[in-house]
C-alpha cells in the first residue's frame, strides 16, 4: 500500500494567504504588456497614463446658433436689440464645429431673432466663452488620465482614446491552468454516461468560470489518472506553459493515492497543507519558481471554498485589485447549527425576507453537495472558536444574490414533494419571477418554522389516526400563536418503491421483516415516517424486525435513488418518485398534502401569485402528469375534519 500523506499543519485562512504573499514575487509573476485600447476593458494599468493630446483639441461650439465676439453684444437690452450682420458680426455655427477666428462666444439659435437673410438681432448680451467647449476642457495634453493599478472600465477606454492613447500598458492577466485528477473522474467533454464508482468531472469548469470573472484566462487538460508519474508529467508541462497559477484538482487529501503534495515538492516548496476551514480543509499551496501551485480538494463545495477564500484573494493581490465581496446582511438563523471547534465553517443558507427581517435556513452541509450552492442565497461563517450557532441567532451573511432577488424569495419549509420542484420552475417562468426556496425538514419541522416565524409556508401531510384528519390536529399542538390558512396542494399516493419488475416480490409491509429485504427509511418528523410507523404499530411489526429502519433519507427522490442503485430493496415514498426513476410501486395509502401559511402573509403579492398559480388549471394538469396525484381539491381552503376526498372512478 502506498504511504499516506498527513496534514503537516492546518492554518487559518488569513495565515495561509500571508504565507503565500510573503514568498511569491507578483512583479516577476505578472509582466507588463501593451494591448490595443479598444481591447483593454477590465485590464489593470501597469503604469500611469498621460494624455498625448488635449480634448477637445480646438475651441468648439457647444450649441447650435451663431458664433460672435461677445463684446459686440454688450449693448443689447430687452426692447433695445443689437443688430448684427452675417459674416461681419456673426457666423452661423453647429454643435461641435470649430469656433471661427475672432469669435469667443456662441448664442443659442433659440435666442436669435432673424431679421432677414443677412442680419439678426439680440435682446440680451453674450458673455465671453458662453456655450463654447474650450481647448482641453475635458483633457489637457500631458496631464494624468489614469494612475497605475487601475482596472479599466468602459468609460476609461473613451477617455484614453480621446487623449490619443491607442495602446495601453497593462499587467498580464493571470492564466490559471487546471489539472483534474482521479481514476474515477470522467472527462465531461466526452459526454460520458457514468457507471457505479464513476463521477463526471465538473470542478474545473466551476473554477474556470470563477477565474474568468476575476479577470483571469484559463486552460484545462483532460483528467489525469491516479498515477504519480503521469501527474508529475502533467505538472511539468503546466510549469513549462504560459500559466501563472496551476491548480491540481483532488489528490491533496491524506489518502494513499493522493500524490499532489509529493509531486509539488519535486518542483517547488509546499507552504500550506491544510487550512482550518470546513469545507476546504485539504487545500494545498506551493510555490515553484515564480508560479503558484494550488492543490484543490476533490469534493465540489470544498473546492469552491478553496477557490473563493484562497485563490480569489491571491488573484486580487497579484493584480492589485481591491477585495471584492458581495453585499452583506443580518440574517436570523432558523435552526441550531453545531460546528467543530477550531475550524472556521462556511455555512450555506437559503435566505428570504419573512416579515420585517431576513431569515436563513441551513442547507445540507456535505462537502460533495454542489446543489447546496446552487440553492443558496447566502454564505455565513461560523468562527473557529465557536461550537455552533443557536436558532434565532443573527449571522452576518454574504449574499450570493442581490437584495432585490432576496425580496422575491418565498421560503417553504417542511415535507418534500415533487410538486414543489414543479411549482418552483413555474414561478420562475412568470413575467415577474419568484424564487421558491424549499428546505426539506419534514412536516413537523415545517409546522415549527411557521410557529417560529421563519417561513412563509410549510408543506405537511401529517395523518392523525384518532380523528382520521390531516394536519389540523398537529397544527393545534405546534402552532399556538400564529393564525394560519391551510391550502390543499394535492392528494397523493404513498407506497413502497421497489426495483423495476419487483424482483424481491414485495407486496406489503409484512414483507419488510424478511431477512433478504433491506429497507431505507425517511427521517424522524417526516409525514411519511409517521404514516409508516403508524402502519407498523397497527400490524404489530417492531422496527427492530426491519433491516435498514434506522437508515434515513430526507426526500422521496433520495429514497428512490437508493432503490434504483440497489443500496436498498425498497423504501416508502410517493408514486411520482417511482415514476421519475422508472421504479415499480406497491400502493399503500392516499394522503393529503397541504400548504400551511400564516394569514398575515395571505395578501402579500408573492403569496397571491403562488396561490393563483396553484389554482390554475394548466398547472394542475402538469401536477397530474407527474403521476400519483389527485387535484380535485388543489387550491381549496381546508377545514378541520375534511379528511380525504372520495376516490374517483
């Protein structure tokens, strides 16, 4: 077995950056070059730029009218006009034309009274340089137009060209070269179809897109397998290229096939191996000659933290650019978040405005969950000296979207259902789009969020065996202080999701006690879990008799994926999830899935838009097409005791 790496010393992010900037010569790294001015937008000036010409280069008319010597008009008064003769006392002129010799003013055509073809009258005097753009009014030859280390804007290009600057001395753009690694990594450019144990390489393109937004150029090679010599050759070729920064994707951790550190030590000096951050710990930094080497973690979110928190500040330092961060806001945390002492944690949040303030619901924290970034509106930091944050605490959060976009977020917390994905897509297709942000914490968690004032609406399908009703008995227990409205979203079909063809011959929950059956469960507090546990109690089956009862997933689709991949033989879920992944379905029960919303939000424009969409016939048609849904009551305001609609023929 190959020797495993160890983290020599994990350091805070600030120290990691300091170690690199104290050892790397950015002047040697990024040289100066001349580029045509019209192609220089976004580049950084390498030295001060002085005007070659004045702008304008001549006295010119700022208005349409007549050019004249102001002195000739000094006697003009209202009722006592001065008469001027063409070509002797005045000359007609248009905006931008040179001021004729002997003239020092322009009178607007609106203030000129035409007597005949050869003469005009003025009833008020002009003053010297009236309506005249004088030589150098904007730019004077030899004066400073722009200083060094200035990022060129579109407006700057106009000023440079006006001053006769046709080529601009700028610093080279950092060129970032990416080397993905791993035997399990498939080259996305080949459009592969992954098999078990394989993943499609995507981190390189996340980095490339980020780097281009920082003003870098990028290149990439196809994935390099976990072979030390092949990786060494790829790194040598990168160092011999025009690249200023070489990023090796994955291979920076402590596994026996993680060669990145050893390879970097062949060509340079490792200055950081491991940062005190979660995700992102395996980040590796080295210097080879005048070039920067970066070992990025393989997990997507860890890699993004490496890119955003380590590589971006270093690029800004290299290019003399000001530190750029998104807008920040105070966000109230909706749930308790424990954190590991000694590591700074980057927490992805779903953020929306509920009432007067912003609330943030923590998204799944796994380092491999790239969708936790696509669904996030904010990123908060939990300091290294903290063991976590409590629900209700206010976190300073960097917004990943604009404040206007945050105000267009509807926060839905509760039970997962595939209709919510459909609803989210339809809301984004409106003329004035809305974002539906869903946090899957189970029906009971959704009700608690309404009670806590941290959500606009909650999805729930809680069945009460004693009353035979849905949701209302639980609302009475949990939501004590908030008047709510209950709107039906659909009646859906729950059952056992099994592999195509039902090879295990599973016919009902009694079969789950068989030794050859492995089950996958939903999390505690989920309506599906409550429904399943009630069925076990009624049939006298103990959870201990079911293999996999303690293994939990948070969504119907996650249960379906476990069955599809063979990790489990079956799991409880909705028919729509089975249909989506081409599984078979053993029917178990009809149930009502409702949206619970505070009445205080009922008349808000966002909520009215959502409810109008739910009640739209075309939307209901799309719900039925998902499979396993009845929409007879969809959009209806529910009352205690309504139960279920009768079965349709």
